[in-house]
């Protein structure tokens, strides 16, 4: 039996086959039953009576029926949320007239949603749930089921169509929208009051309008809300309910495998998520009454409907969800009140919640869920916030009122003939009208909704819309979830972003593989030859002197014999043989691939001859390399610096303004470690500081070519792309940086800044939101680690107290004194825990890498987003920016204001010292530096602070203080400059030996520092080593010594030494003459 005829070619026949029933229990062991199938209140067909198998407890129905569905969007949306209902009934043969002829065994439900997901056929086993007991037969059947049924009765059902409801292009372009209305909390007190002398049932309705096609909208109505008392929280594992529950038995209200999951309030997307709202929500969701729907409704959106949804959200991010409380239909009385509907009906307890839908325009986002405050309905507020002028509930009420008037007009003609029975006649007319509506698919539920709305419009309550602030006073809110099957804006996958970056910056070809085992064996032989030559040369020098000139009475053969004898006597000859033996074995094994012993003497002799020739040739090659002018002779006394030392020296040179020296260090790092992208990145930051942006871009691109996922380089590539106005490239680099794990606050913030500058408000909002969420997560993680460390430290302290119980009082006194002392130099906790914004994190990254233009943009956003105006962190970052730009006056003013707000900030004092130092105000700089070093922890750039403070002490002649400061620097982070400062301080204090040792250390770390050579020459002059002093002075002038005072001091000291030498000479000659 079909529901409607196939009138158009677009109609599709949907076939439902009930295959069999399992675990069915009837009144008797052998019973007959039949199944009835209906959709949307219309019966599709009834099967024949089938005999049950008493052994297998199943019934083979093999019943097939079908109905036709149009392919338009409205019909497809009905399929999305309407189900096929199957009722199984037991047939009882007539034995007595009083007995019923049938007993309903249960009802099963099949959802048709898979047909909208591209399936042409699907099978499922659905539970058969019994009806609630309403009569004797029903009561008996339920008792039979409860008594005899051990297993859940089920039906095997198959649903199929001849061809897909949607073609592939339509399926890919369409979407499914699921709206779930959960619970309304913190209800107004008037909602819980009963009207009238007897308890009156209420209907709680939620409605919203969503697009269906490009021209049409569809209204979603949730009218099965249930008032519940407080006392406990809602179960998170509860199931979601189907819509249209009036047609279903209670067991079929719930959707299979659809459960509410626990979700922290902090991760919700709505309102009331701040810390101050948590206590209120916990109380409301635990103790107070609530109205629960827990219903999910799914609707279909075609391509134009999806586009319209996207456009509507773009136009207005806030969507109204209306709510009302009304009286339930009361039969005849309710029908008569519908005649009194006005042109502008008043909705009782009319409220509205505004759901922020903008998040659904974020790339890849398919779901929003949150708590939304309910406000008194106001058309003005509806127009201002949602840009809508019509209430959904009022429009439905008007439609229902017009239907009532039409029904009342048709009933007026027969009123006189049925005098005294007007109410019954009106009721019958209404029933007839509703019956006719039921026969039209898709109209049943809309008519029911309209009737329910109309029933509540004229509710004769005394408090209709008189308590305008009841929602505000009670802070009522409702939890709503909106989900899409596919995102409105697709998210670019990390693989696609990596491909785009690869197209912009191709990866560097891998370096050639290292030497093979054979090559390593030959290289080892060459090294052994070089070692032997070096030792033989040493022995030769011991015998015949450094100039290696043979004596006149000794021939070359005699010298050779004498050398061989010395080698044998010293044991070096045998040591050489042992060293060479291992190298030769590796050549035989790895180069010549000879690992098996020889069985024939002639083969052994041939191999030995070949090996001898090869070794002699390789020996000559090694000798040629040793004595070749093209090969650098590495001195054994040369100091090889590690990568960490080179990085430290490069940073130091960069901070002190020696950019050429810093570039040399970075170049050496890149040569030593060509596969390490961080060295190229740091080299690029140096060029950012000097303003050579093309070279900086080249460095950052090289770093990305070495490692395509090097996030700092990707971010700086994006920053430079913005500077060169290549915004598409900038977004590509920054999106790729955001896709790398773990998430980065700075990467998301930079992406938001770029997108905001391009007027991409939605994307920028999403980027900033991701940055804030990640910052919140990072802060929580750091706080947890801090608490764990504090707990561990407390446990250790308790153990120490237990072990030292005898001297507990003394320890307590000492600890109290220590706490009092630490208060003086410790930063106030409130200042340490000051909240950091995403812009603060980003500004610090940009300033560290000298991206001043983008840092200024981020600073402006931080100022706009802060509620308290210019915060201390903002002022510090602003001063740092002004300092890098050379605007020292503005930096001084900003630092003065920052120190006024937070005078215990160690970095603020250090930055203030730098500002005064660069302005030449050394007294103020010294004071600020000393303040910064007096705190419990050091400033972030403590090395630069110590260097500059030491230089100030040297300029002012405070050599003892300079010595202490530089000695501390040498212990913490030794470098050429720290040893140089210590050497100068010791030299001025006449500690020449200590000064020479310090300067020698400085020379080992950097043998091209002219000042080091100059002070070494001064020490040699004062020590009487004239020749060394002259040599060191030549090196000082070679490396371009710039300090004229030092040059003059050297010349004066040189004159003094020569004069004293002459005086001593004249004095000795005069003594001899006397």
C-alpha cells in the first residue's frame, strides 16, 4: 500500500521491508501476529497474519510496503527528522465475546536519515518497545512481556530506494543541520506557580527558524519540554530524544547511540563561561528546577540553503531562539478560545535567547554548544541584534488563528440546527479539519505546532507579559547545541598547507651521504701517516735541531741511520708499527673486501704485492697533503668552540652592537651545522636588526628549506611577507605555523593580525579565539606544574624538619628571618601573576626578533583590548620598541610610567638602565642596573646588564667593583668580553699576573679582539718583555684598535720603559767609569 501516488517523475519510491520479528512473546506459546507500517500518521500497509515459531521465538513477516517522496528540499527535510513507525499486534481468535480480538505487542521505529547520506539500501535491527498499559488487554500483554521476555524483542527491517535520493554533486553540496535543545535552568518563580484552583499542565515550547532553500525557511519547534524539580544534576550519559514524541511509545523517544557527553563549562561556546559564572551555574544546574527537552531535530539543507545559511550568519551573527510557556490543549474549551485570537497575538511568557552562530563560519567548525541567556522578547531588540522584524511564534499564532476562523465560519452554518451543541459541533469541525491535514504528508506536524501555539496565545493568565524582567532577574538560560554534518567553510588540511609552503620555498636537497666504510678506512690510513710523520719530525728536531740542517761531518745516510736508531731506542718505531697495523687491517677488510684466509701461497703473494703498491701510493698521497700549501695546518693549540659557545658569542656581539662579529659567528655556525635551521633563523634576526630585510628574508627562507616545519622561521617569513605586502603568502606561512604541534599562541595571534588587516573579520576572530584558548591552556599547565613543585618542596621540607626535630626552633627562627629578608628583594605576587594577553606574548616574540613594524601593530591591538588602559606590561613593551628604534626620550618617559605602576619589576629596571646607558647617562644607568641585580631572580638579559655595569665601573675608576661584577659574569657565561673586563680591572689594580691569565683566556675565545692584544702588550711592557709587547702591539694594530686613549697609553708606557732602560744603562756606565 502506498501513501500517495507517483504523480511526477521526480518522486522516489521508498520501500520498507519488515523481514522478521525476534524474541516475540504472545499470550499463547503459538500465536499469530501482524505488523502495521505508518509514516507521518498515514498507514502504509498491514501485513498478513503470520504464525510464530515457538522454538525460535520469531515470526517471518516478509512484508513490503512503500511510499513516494518528492525530491524537493521540504520533503527531504521531512525525511531527515521523521521516522517509519511499525506496530506489531497479536491476533487473538474469538473464544468469548468479552475478549478483545488483538493485543498490541509493541512499536519499533526506523530513521530514514541514511537515505540522505547517499545510501540506497540499509538494514537494521530495531528494538520493539511495548505500549504503556491503558486497558485490560494492554495491561495483560505488558505483564506477559515482563514475565516471559528475557531478551529484547526486535524487528529486522530493510529500507531501500531504486536510485539515490541525491546525486553525487547534490550530496556533496548539501548539508544536514542538527539542532539539540537540552535544558533551561534558573527558571522564573512564576513558571513553577500553578494557575487556577487545580494543578494545570503547561506546554514549554522552543522555536527557531533556519534556511531550507534560497527562498524558503523552515521552522523547528520543540514542544515536549518537561518541568523537573531540582536536587541533582542532569545525567551526562542520558540519551537524546526524537522529535514528534506524541506518536511514539516512551521507549522509542530515545535516539539509538546518541548520548550527551560531559563537557567542561570553560570549553562551551556560549555565554556564562567566566569564572564568576561557575558558582551560579553549578547551583542552578543542581538545586533549582529546570525544563528539559533533550530533543534533537535534524533538517536538510540543499546547496542554496547552505549558501543562504552562510550568508545569513555573515549578515547577522546572532540568531533568535524563542521560548514560551503556554497551557496544554484542553479539548473543547481550548477550541473555543481560539476564536478570540487577535491580529497581534500576545505570546505568554515570551522570551528569546540569541545564539552566536559566527563560530560556524570558522574553517572546519561543525558544532557549537553553550548556555545562552534568555531575555524578555522585544521586537526592537530582535531587530537590533538579529536584524529580524518578525517573531516566529507570533507568525505561527497568526496562521493558526486564521485557520481557526475559517473552521469557525464553516461551522456557523450548522449552528442553528445543533442548538445547545455548539461546542461539540465546533470541536467536531476542528477534528475534521485536523484529520484532513493529517492525510497530507508533511503537514501533520506543522499543523500540530500551529495548534499548540494557538492554544497558548490567548491563555487567560493574569501575568501575561507583565513581568518584563523576570528572565533577567532569575538569570534564566538555556543550553542549545547546533551541529552540521559538513563545515560551512572547509578547513585547509596540514598536508595542503605543507604543499603550499613547499611550492613557495622548495626543500633543500639532502646533503650527500657521508664517506663509506672504504673511504673511512683510507682516511684513517692517511691520518696515521700524518701522525707518524709528525712524530718522526719531532724526533728529527730533537737530534738535529729546529732548523734541521745536517752537520758538515755527517752524511744523509748517517743521519738516517742515527734517526732510525733513536726511534728504535725510544720505542716509537714499534708504536708506529702498531698504529699502522690497525689502519692496514681496515683497508684490507673494508677497501679490498678481503675477509677470508688464503689457501694458496701464490694467491697470498699476489695480494701482498697488490696491497704494498696500494699502500705506497696512498702514503705518497698523504705526504703530499701534509706538505701541500693548499691545506691549512691546524695548530694543536687551536681552541675549537662548541655550538652553544658560538651562539652565546653571536648574541653578545649583537647586543653590544658588533654586528660584523656577530655575522661571522653565525656564518661559522651555519658552516659547521648546515642542517640546523635555528642558526639561519638567528642570523636572519640579526639582519632584521640592521634593517637588511632582503638578507633576513633569505635567511628565514633558507631555514624553512632546511626544515619545512620550523615554526619560528615560518612566522618570520609571514611577517616579512606582510612587510612586502604579499598577504596571501603571509597567510600561507602563518596557517602552516598554526598547524604544527604543539599549538602556538604567537602563531595564531599573528595570523589574526594579518587577517584583521585584510578585513577578514570572521577568520581573525577565530584566530584570536584559538590564541586565547591556547594561552589559557598554557597558563593552567604552568600553574599545575608550579603547584606540583611547591607540593614536592613542601614534602621535602617536612622530611627535613622531621629529621632535625632537635633544632626545630632554631630552624624556624632562621626561616622566619630568611622570609623577612626575601620580602625585600622578591617581586610582589600580584605583579608576578598579572594576566598576560595574547598580544603581550606576540609583542615579545616580535621584539626579540626585531620585527618592529608588526610589533607596533600588536601593541596597538593590546592597548585597544585592555580595559585598564596602559598596563605595565604594555609600557615595558612600548619602551623596548622605542629603544630599538632609537627614540630614547620616549622610552625614558614610558619606563618612568611603568616603574610608577610596578617598581619591583626586574626587567623594567634593566631596561631603564639600558635606556640611560645609551643616552650616556651612566650614573642613572648604574643605579638602575644595581637595582635590577638586587632582586631574587636575574633579569632576562642579565649578561648585557653585567657587561654594561662593569664598563661603567671601569669608566668611573671603581676597579674593585668592576672586578667583582666581571668575575660573576665569567662564572655564569664566560666570553671574550667578560674575561677582557676582568683582565682590565685586574690590570688597573696592579694584579698583572691575574690580568694576564684573564686576557689569555679572552684571547683563546677570540684571537681577533684588538683590545685584548693591546692590554697583553701593556702587561708585557710592564713585565719587561719588550719583544712580546711589540708583537702583541702589531696584532692590536692589525685588528684595527679604535681606542685612542689605549694607543696613547701604550706609547707613553713604551717611552717610560725605554727611558728607564737608558737611565739604567747610563747609571751602569757611570759606575764603571768611577
